[in-house]
């Protein structure tokens, strides 16, 4: 893209415009300022945190946790993040989301042996992971309850339950949409019973039925697959949509993300500390 002499100025100016488009401030009424703690409103006793549309966030699931990132919300691994790290983030004014897989079994988790083998289905595309038979809520509920207890006891504000759309995948079980709705509502209840907010991960087709049960949404690649419009019910309800793209550069989706009031990031697939936010 570099040009010689006077021609050099044009691409540089265009690049500056593109970068500015993805780094300007978020929606004027979202209160976001990534250089200072977010001015969170005080919650009444028993009230559950509900992030508003447009709030900035960081999503890091691998590598050494970088608590210096200037984002109001941190979504981090529930098992690997320590109580002390959560406390450090909260002291800095950050809200914290506890990432857990609730729809798939992971052989590397400390409670992996607690899952009966006949609950485990086909692989979900990630090494060491297999879909769970979410029809068997009586067996899954106590296992997930213990995980949510861990999130609460570490001081998290919310939970991001992953793999919430097994019914749309080749899971190894004859899962139906009703099976998924029943299980996803159970997951939301387990979080709320512990005073935790909870996000709906992907599962776009069931948003109309589930938006009232969840406090925010987490989405991967809705811009790449032209699906972001499906997330509008969360925005209309005053609930944040935390969104990432992996293959599209920020310049390709930030403008539309701002229009929709999505909280959008460009991230690496391994979800390390690197991020490029749409501000």
C-alpha cells in the first residue's frame, strides 16, 4: 500500500481514517471509557448485574492473564483464573465474567471424571471436547451447579456458558430445539440462583425464546456470516452483546457494530490477550 513521494500520502490518510473508524468512542450514552474504571451503577440488594449495550470488554481464555488491559468487562476462564485475579480486576473497577463450557465435556478440566461416560457424545471440533446429552438434566444439573458455585465463590459477577447449541450440531444425540431450550433455561436459573448474571452464547435461532432469561449475549463471527441482525432483541432489551470476529479485520465490521451498539472485538482464534476493539 505504500507509494512514493506525494502518492504516499493518500494511502496513509485512508489508513488513518479506517483506524479512527474503529477506535473512536462507543455510543455516547454507554459511559464507556477504557482508560478509567467503568462507572457501574449501584445494584440494589439481590439485583443482578446487567451490562448495557456498547460497553467495552476483553475476552481472554489462554496465556497469562493480562489484567492491565483497559476494558470495563473481563471474560476469563473460570477454572484457570484465581480468586485473587478476580479480586484484582474488581478492585480496578472491572466486571468479571466466568467462562465455562456447559454444553460440552472437556477432558482437561479437574471435574472431568465426575461426568458419566454415557453423557458424552461426539467431538465438537476442539481437541479433548465432546458434546453433552443435555436432555439428561437431572444428572447435569448438580455438575453445573458445582461449577457455578466455583464462579460465585471466586467473586465473579457473571457466567458465560459455552456450547449452548448442541441441538444444531452433530452431537451424537437426537437433541431437539425443545431439549436445548429446557437446558439453556436451566443454566440461566442456576446462574441467577447464585446472584450471577448469565450470557447466551451464540444459539442465534433461539434468541426470541431466550432473551428474557439471559442478561447479555456472547457471539462469534456474526459479521462474517451476516447474522448480526439476529442479535437485535438483546440490544432492544437494553442488554449488551459481546461480539468477536476472527477472520475479518476490524475495518470491515466496526462501523456496522457501532450502528447496532454491539460490543465488538477483533481477536485471535486462541483468545489470547491481543484485541482490537471497535470504540
